[in-house]
C-alpha cells in the first residue's frame, strides 16, 4: 500500500544507538516527509531536542552512557509537551512502568515495523 502520510510539518527525533535500527526507522519515517533528526545516545538526544524542538521522539531505552529513561526525564523538563515514544527490545513490566514514569507517552517493542511506528505516532497527532 502506498504511504499517503504527509508529516512535512513534523520533526521527529530518532534516538537509537544501533546504526542499523536507526537507518530502518529513518527509512520508515522518510516516507512521511517528516523532518528526521538522529542521536545515538542520551546526551546527544538532549542536544538535538534543544536544537530542533521535535514534535515526537522515538527513544531507545537501553543505551550506553545516559539511558533513554534519564534522557526522557531531562528532555521533559524543557519540552514538556513533546511526545516521547519508548522503543526497546527489553520488555518487562518494570521497564514499561519506568518509561511511563520518565515521561514516555507510548511504548513500542522491537523488532520495529513501519505500522508500529506510524500507529504509535498517529495516536498523538
């Protein structure tokens, strides 16, 4: 099915330490015409969020250095209305609860598909 999504007025920050996963997500999002910015760790995520004021953040939770939980908490301090969608391969109830407590609005699990990503974002459009 042809993608008819036009998110050209949206900025999406993809935070993912795995280069392959990041490219897959960017590929899915490129079909929506959204502006996509990337970060490979929590520190970069905060810098990119400050610089780009994204509408949505796809936040990897398990990263070296500052993890996604901590980065989400810090970003929510200065961008309280930005929708953060946790994306992770590690799914425990504790992870899910911590993600929501940190400020995530949604939680999706890897492996990611375009459908999972699109529907998670569209819930908040």
